[in-house]
C-alpha cells in the first residue's frame, strides 16, 4: 500500500515566493494618488475605450484564435512580420511560454539582482533553478552574466529598461551579451518600458540578427490597458512555432484584442504619453537630486528615489502616505533604501515633490 497521503506539487513550485503587486489603497480607505504600479496617468486611448465598448455586444461569441488583426496592427506600427508575433495575457504569459518551452528540472535561468520579480517565479514554476547575478550600481552587468553562464543555462531574462531601477543597457552591451551566450540559450529582452526610452538600437533588429532572442512588449504601460492584460512577443519563426504550441487557443477575448488594436494604431496618443512622461520624468528627477535625494537617470515611466538608508526610506514612505500618495517600497528587490515612484501627470509630480521636500526639511531640522 502506498504511503503517499496527499498530492505533491511538481519540483520548484513550493519555492515560489508569491508576487506582491503595488498597493492601491491607503489604510482607512482615503482617496489616494496611486504611483506604485507604473500605470499611465492619462489612461488609455479614447479609441481603445470605444473599441472595447463596441465589442460588448458580442460577448457571447468566441474570439478568433489567430489574433490576426491585432498582430497585423502591431506589425504595421512597429515594422514587424505579423507571422512572427505571438500575443498573450500580458507579456507575463509570453514570458511563461518561454520558460515552459525552454527550461525544466536541471536547467538554470539567469536573472539579475534587481530584476523583475516574475523571472525567478517562472523558473521555479517549471522546476528550473534561478541564478541571480549581481548588478553594478543598479545597472545590469554583462560580464557578470556571461561569467554565470554554464552548460545548464537555458534562459537569460533581461528587462531593458530595467524595473525597478529604470537603468538601461546600450545596444553595444546587448550585442556583446548575445554574442557571448551559447546558441541554445534564449535571451529574453523584456521591453515593457521600451516606448518610454530613446535607445541607440532597435530590439527587433536584434531578433532578426540572432535566432535565440525573444523580445516582449506590453499594452499595460504606455497604452494604458493594464486592466485588460495584453502583451506580445516577437522572435524568429522557429521559436514562435514552439511558443504557439503552448498558447491556449482562446487566451484573449474579442474585447481585449479590439481595444489593443485601437490603442496600437492611435500613434498620436502614444506619442503624447511618451513626450509628457519624458518631460515630467526629467523634472521629477532634477527636483529630487536638487533636494539631496539620489536618483539615477531613468529610461522608463518611473524614477527610483534613494534615501540614505532603509529606515529613512520607510519614514519617507510613511510621509508620502500621510500626504495621500502611494509609491512602491522596493526592499523586496534588494533595494531597501529606495522608493519607486511612477511619473504621474504634472499635478501628481508636484504633489510628490512637495511631500518629499517637506519630509527632507523635517529630517534636516531633526539633525
């Protein structure tokens, strides 16, 4: 008789530390300025809202399984081959497809010390071992990654611009990294924040040049559709053919796809959001630095404010909450002294600076 008394999960699953999202409410339920989740302060394109509402009349209908119109819209706007695009429930699902397809028990998946928290979760979920590589002053260290590669390495996950630091690898560094990886190791270039950056390279060109590169994007950030969960990936055809076998046929609804297609084609709205983010991000960082708060140049839609130590970061977080502002404490990303602050609209940014300025003045008075 078997001594097994209950079902056992697959190896790695119980090693997963559950992902914790940014808070959205203040204790007591007061109205808050939420700057903890890197959401678009301008919402989404009006065209996307209209498309979503129009799709409501057909909620009884199953969606198309090939995502054809959405893939063509992405291809048109980004100059990509639609047949090499795969769509998912957020870019997280595309990242999951990569982990499922190319890693498993006995394999290693490289992430970086301040990298997106989902990467080690995805590794554990397929029974692989996440290998965390140190960064250099909150920047991805290409040489450290290459030193960590072994014969067991199957995937390198890389957010660029990085979350939560906002720092960014150059095209030269990226090409050096790709060239140094074994051919059977997949490099995932997670470009969730790419639309906010001005890179010296085009990540699709890297995909075209190297058969082991996957780029991903999301509709949650600049397109303002975080509540609908839509993302996409681009790779050479052999990889896309593999990933497509893992995708559920009806993973996106008609309403999701209609809103995403309209958002993608509204390039005027996207350009406006990018321009405002760049302007206010620059202003926000300059204000922080002038008051003595360390802050690296960011290439995303947030800044990482660094206080002298963890205690003062917690105190600043409390002061912001007292002012009705929620930001993201990133101690779980090995940055206990830092707060990640989404770039809001102009009024929101000014509220943040006023609250932190008052906190810093109180700190100086107490010394």
